[in-house]
C-alpha cells in the first residue's frame, strides 16, 4: 500500500500543477485545510473515495488515474531508489546551509521532490 500512496501523491501533485492550482487553491475548492493537501502530496495518507472523486473532478482527470499504480512510476521508483543516498546527502547539505524560512524550505523540498518525478 505504501507505494500506492506515493503513486497517488505524485499523480495528485502533477495534476494540480498542470491545472495551475496552488495547494491552497485546491484546499479551498475542497473546503479542507491546506495541510490535508500537503499530507496527500507527501504520501503521508490518502483521501477517502468520495474525496478522491472530488479531486478527479476538480483536476479534470479520471479517478482511475489517481488510484491505479502505473509501471512507469514503478520504474522511476526503482531507478531513484539507487540514487537516494546521494540525493539525501545533497538535500541535507542544502537544508543546513539555507536561511530556514518556510519559503526556502518549500523550494528545497520541491527541488528534490522533482528529482523523483517523471517529466
């Protein structure tokens, strides 16, 4: 199930960005907290089916797209898994040397998250 959570997280973020929605915009559409969106996009948890249907409608994607694991993502996870130690070391170094503002930390997280995403 863990890999499904990360698959969902990746697809949710990708679909949200393609619709040019911020996490706050999406949260407002769903009438939920932005923290819920952040948790979903980190793979910390997944929404219930009713919420999944709302997400699919707002993001203009089939609900199956959000729910079904693809071979493409499995391949990316396998390849990325080999590079995780190097990526984590670089992330830790950047984090230690940054100004610690929320915006800077979010930018670093986005930068390193993108290393795992298929373009």
